[in-house]
C-alpha cells in the first residue's frame, strides 16, 4: 500500500469519529485504556515525544510517528497528537504504514 492509501484512511477515520484529537483528550483516553494507537507528529518537541513514548509504554498503546504536518495536510486539523479509539481501525493504519 502507498502512503496515499494511508492518508486516505486517516481522512476516513476522522469522518467516522475514530479519533481523540489533542493532547489532553489523548492522555485521558490512554490512561483509561480507550486508545489502541497514538499518532504523534515527528516535528514535536523532544520532551513531548519522550512523554508520549512513556505514556504509551505504561498503558499498552502503540505509538506511530507521523511525518511533519501529515495529519493536518490530510484532514485540515492542526493536531500534533491523535489517538485512535477503534482497535480494528488502529490495526489497519499500522498495517498500511508498514507496507511498502
């Protein structure tokens, strides 16, 4: 699958309501066990990346680093942190990102 397929899936997830958007919403959802995947923009500050890496490890959430601005380019929302609430949708995103 291509990167454009991954981006299309990102847009579909937004329309389907599969995301928690923003840092506070993602932190709460991760601590409550409601996230399966966390998408973090690579342009985030090193401390932010470290904090979310720790949060994901502590709560069993998969972390996927996104190219800078990719979520905003696909959806129009300027979030650095996006959480995926649906397990099957998270697996599909990971699968599309890992395929050449």
